[in-house]
């Protein structure tokens, strides 16, 4: 039995939501075949009954807490961000009465990822069973399924390559 003040109960509910986000993010990081996990520490009720409204996010690698999110490379941050985005989309869809929207739009999510990392993320996204549109400012094709390349020349956008399956 827990006896909560109003602040304590709201803090408890907030922290439960934070742990749900942590769990779903980590489940996608596992699908991404990475040894990274996130640890999110939520709000704390202090002895004087004030709330410490600071959320700390740290990264765990191979079971060891190895520091804050800011310490990691662009590629590692990118994988964590994408895992969180996909996880949040899944949570939102689960809470929708109609099952949610089977669409995920991602704009410039490849920042900091090398070509191999980009291909890995695209392969993962293709296996999720969600219609996904990824917008990137790459200057060349990456070889993704159903890829379309568009060039904008003198203010006019033009399709320059369409995957053979969509012709």
C-alpha cells in the first residue's frame, strides 16, 4: 500500500510513463542489433515534498552505465533517436481507438550516420510493418526498397530514379 500526496501520485504516474518509454526504446534498440540501452530517471519527490523536475537520460552499454547521451557519436545518437521515435509511434498507435496510423514520416534522421548505418536503419524500418517515408538530402541512391530520388533544379522538383517495382 502506497500513501501518496497529490504531487507524489502524479510523480508516480509520470515516472511510470517514462519507464514505458524507456522500455519500448530499449526494445527497438535490441532490434537494431546494438549493445546500447537507455536509462531514464524521472522525477523525484524530495524530503521537503518538492518535486525535482529533472529527467536524466544515460546510456548503458553491455550492462554498464557509461554516461550521458551527449557523449556519444552521431551514429549512436541517431540509432537511439530513431528507436525512441519508432517506439513512441508504436505507443501512440496502441492507445488510439482505431489502432492508430500505419505511417511514420522521418525527416533528416540520418544526421551523423554513415552510409552503412543508414542502410542498417532502413533495413530495420522495412521490417517494422509500418509505411515509412524517410526524407534525406543524400546526393545518391542508397538502395532501399521502393526508393525514389528527386532533384530540384531551378525551383523544379523532378523524379530522377524510381525503383523498378514501382514503374
